[in-house]
C-alpha cells in the first residue's frame, strides 16, 4: 500500500500495517527489527508512512538498540518473528529488570501451524519467563488499539511490553478505525539512572524486586475493565480465549459466553474465576501450548483444556467446533497443493546441484535455499536455526572419521550469515577441525525468503538508501581464513563444482562466496544502485 | 447468501505469480468501499516460489474469523485448473466455481490479465456496482496496465452472464 492509503479515518489494513500506523500515531521515534515472516511488514509499513525504521543484523541487536532508545526517553518499537525472540532473549530478560524511561514495545509474531517457520513455539511463555506484560490483539483494529495501549502501559509502569501476534493477525486484513494520537509528553533526553540500569548484582537484586512489584500492580490493573471483555451468552458454556482464536470462537459457537483476554500476562485471575463460576462448562480455547489453561489451574480455577490433538497447528472455525463437541476423530489430512520450489534460473540451483553431485553432507540453514532440501536436489541434511549451518557442520567434522568428515559443507545465505553466521565463522577459525572445513555463503544480495529486504551486506538501509556495507570476503580474510573464493556460480557451473571439490579435498579452512543477485531482486537492486549513484553525483 | 446478516465467503486460489493475492486485494477493497465489514486472510512467505497460494475473502454486516471454513465457500475462483482439486472441498454444495475455462483467453490483450478477467466473472455474481470494481482495479494496479485490465474485467463480466 502507498503512504496516501493510510490517511483515511477508516482503513482496511493487515495487523502488521495497523501496528505500524499506531506506532506513527504514537510518535514512536525508532522502529527496528530483523525481517521474519509474519512480522516483516510492520517496519516496512512504518517506514512507508513516514516513521524511522531500520533493519538490524539480528533481533538481539535490534532489541538492544530499542532499549537504548527507550533509556533515552523515546518510544521504541522492536519487531521479530517468534524464533527471533530466542535470539533477543538475553537482553529481554534483563531489560525487564532495568525497566525503561520511554516506551519499549517488542512484537513477537508467532506462527502456529508453521506457515513459514521451523517450529511453532508459543512465545507467551516468554512473558512469564522474563516477567513482562503481554498484549494479544485478535484482529487489525486491536492491533492498532493495543499498540497505543501497550505504549501507555510501558510508559506508566516503565516496563517493556511483549506484543504477541500470530500469523492470522499479522497477515489478515480487516477494517480499522483510527484513534486519537497519543503525543509524546517529553522530548528524548538522557538522565543518569545508574542503580536501575547498570545490572551488577547489587543493583539487579533490588531491580528484580521492583519488577515483581510492578507485575503485581499490573495484575491488579488487569482485573479492572481494560483490555479484557466479556460477551454475555449461555450459562451452559463459557469460553476463555485470546488473540485470533477469539474470532473463530465467536463464529463457531455464537451462543457461548466468552471471556476474551487482551492482556494475557499477568493474567486477570479474579476475572477468570468469576467468569468460570458463572457457567456450567468453562472451556479454554487457545492455539499451541495450554498457557491460559495452566494459568487458570494454578489459580485454582477449574477449566477444560482442548484435547491434545488440537495442540498442533492453527485453530480455525471448524477445529473450534470440534473442540467444543469433544470430537476426537482423526482430522482429514490437508490436500497437498503444489509445493514451492527454487525459482527457475535461481543461482542457488547450481550450488545445490554441485553439492548433490559431490555427495556432500550439507549442514543447511534458513532462507530460500532451505528449498534445496526438496527434489530434485535433496541436498540438505540439517536445518536448525539461523546461523546453525556453521556450528553444526563443525561439530560433524570434529567427530566423523576423516573420510566422512571431508564431505561436510556448511551452507547459508548472505542475510543469515550476517544475522548469526559471523560468530560461527569465528568458531571455525578458533577451533578448526583436523580435516579443515568448507563454508559456502550463498550471497544473492538480499533477504529473499522474507520478501527481499536489505541487510548490512547489501550496503543499503531498509528504505534502500546507500549506507555502510559489510564486505564478506574482507571480513572472512580479516578473521584469518586462508582460502577465500568469490565466484558467480551461474558463470560456469562446472568450474563452480570443481572449486567446491578442491576445497573439500584440502585439510584447511575455505570460504566460498557464491555471489549472484536473486532473480526476483535483480531489477530492483539495479534501480537502487542507479538511484544511489545519482544522489552521490548530485551532491 | 445475499441476505444482510449472512457472510459471503470467497476463496481465490492458484499458483504463486498468477496474481491471486492481487485480485483478492481488489475484491476485498470493493467490499470495503461498499461499507461492509470485510476480512481477508492468506499465507505469505512461500508464494513467490511458485507454490500453491490461496486467499480467503469474507464480507457481510459482521465478520469474525478471517478464514473461510472448509465447505462454506460460496465462490471458489481458481487461476489454474489443476488447483481446483486441491480447493474444491472448500466450496459449499451449491457453491459457484469460477475457472480459466470460462474465459476465451484469445480475447485477452495480455494473458497475465487472466486473474482480473476471472474477477470479472465473479463480479457478475455479486451485487457491487461496476464503478466500484473499476475504482478498486485502478487503485491496485499501476496506471500503465489499467486499460488492459479493465478490458479483461469487462470480458470476464460478460462471460459471467453466459
């Protein structure tokens, strides 16, 4: 959507777009994150409507930048997909202690059903583990409204807020009525607050106590009419739910009484208890883990959990009907459609053809090139998390007999290399296996899988303007890797295969950078380069 | 299905690159411009890699879930014949299937406008004014392809009457 499409009073927006628009209306000073489906469009939209948005090399750095902005009194928005919060967990747990001066909103976009992810972890657990309040919108209107409320909560209690979305909220579009902007009371300004921000043990011990006090206050506040609502209905059946599931519930069981929780940590247990007591059967309907169920039961509230078979995958209207009916019959397997594939002419095809021909053990990674696992290549043996290709490949090399060890290759893409491959490369230099190792960086000049986002290796910012560029070959050489090759695999596929074969034969460390722009991005990249050159010459 | 309280459910399906998401955006916009409650849902991420892609569009006085429940689609529009089998279970017993065979593709000035032509067929079954469709098409497509797509839409709308 174009910027002018966001000007009306009533708009038709995705959840991601709604968060971005609310951030603009709340005068959020900085949006940062790492691209990840289904969260990517938040920052792209924020930039489009006039906000300051930037891609960080990974989610941990993004959150740290957000923390700095919030320490300096500004409102900050940090976005990531659910697995990104694993990367950002380290700062998350301690910023809960320090608290913030401005506002800090951390979007975790979960992917129940794994439309485009390697797991379906339920990040509501992070709110509990770290001790940060959590909001869960159920559609785009709430994505907009709750973003504004999250900022108010963050500023009132000086806490970071976890804003938990799911694929169906992020990527579904619905009608949004824009609200009143919430202006910033104070300009960004830094005050020394050493005891609350420098988390040496002497300061962290009282900080932990302060956090628990804040959470106690938040729990009490959440009992008052705030972000939770009750739809009165039958006293036979009451359903406690949150997020996208609320929408399925209202449609599947229109007569039921429904307690919809908007703020799901800390839980409003008194409200839940009162609701449960007013109905004969109180059922919790939630995707993924039995998070609300456990919260209710810990508070001594009797609720019914969904049958275990519905713990897997997304819920929808049909599945909710089945849960209500206690239907345990096996569900019809989805009819398989046409699977995605590496694009015809994709430079990754040449790399995977070579790896297959050479009989490699391929420690793979996350990106478009994950499709190298599918026929006709079937040239990937592991995929765990961002950057894992290098560590996993090294671990295999360390323990396999030499003849097998020499077949191991680590493969990852350019954006993934910057995200969390660089520390793996340091490990490779520091603890080289006796057989050496081969790292293949598939550099297609973009973060292709998530929709062609920039990263530090492209030398362009989120809005495609020229900026500092991390040159992989220089970095790799500077770290002391003896054999560094940069090649366009499409120029001569046979010699590319020969290059990999030769590298595997050497008991040394080799890094091969296979550089060729993504076909889908090539035209845009030429356009950005031309535009940026003109700007330089025009200065 | 056109009574005021009911929700109209439409599934648009095809392969990545055929403009499935584009016409679902146009369709949702038409319902939105007509003042209805609208929800639209789809799975992004893999669609650019040529795999199956589908989008759910629902509109009416009030819409809850953004996803069309299986067996409740009033219309199934497919941009590729082989995607019918994959999606047919979504259609109600008396639902309407709209597929490429309904369009004389030799009449299309640009084959890539097949998606908009099929939208034209669908438009015949819905009560939105033709002007609203045209507005939405123009809003969602670049100006250079307005004419060719409006022609495709008109072709489909006419084919829908047969």
